[in-house]
């Protein structure tokens, strides 16, 4: 049996209190005071937060890609298909029902453009997914 004097007990208790103080979690520091932002700073934060710049760039590139695909369809693909069609100017084909004119040829041309654009985007996204970019 070990006998400890009261003086040594006091030292041990003091050491235990110090250890307890070190182990107790400290309160979180108060948040920094809110800084008033200018309109320009708020606007730039908005652009950065929602990726508006990237969206604008994608929109511009998408428009250019649409124009490119339309040119490819009209200038490269359709000259190969036109000889197979009667009349050759299929994009001007109309369906007239009384006073209503349906521009069927124009719609089919837009549909072909859409399918080609969707195919190109699909292939690009498939390739990008392999790289791990998001």
C-alpha cells in the first residue's frame, strides 16, 4: 500500500486540473464582423458562385457549333442526299391544308441539325467523362 501525503495529493490534484483545462473544448471565436460589399463586389461574387461566365462561354460556343453543324448539313450532307430526292429542294417542301401551310421540309432540316448536334455532344461528353473532368 502506497501512502501519499496531503501535500503530494494537492500537487496531483493541481496537475489533474491543468490536464482537464487542456482537454476541455475552447469556445468558438466570434464570427468576423460583416463587411459591407459594393455592388460590383456582390456582382462578381454572383458570377463566381453560379458560374455565369462559364455558362456564357458555353452558350456562345453552342451557338457557333449550331451554325457549324447547319453549314455541314446544308453544304456537305444535303448535296449528297438531294439527287436521291425528287425535286432536290426538299427543305422548301410544304404541306398545305386549307389556309394553313406547314413547312415540313424546314422542320425536317432542323430535325437533322438537332440529331447531328445531339450526336456530337454525346460523343464529346462520353470522351470528357473518360478524362474525369467535370
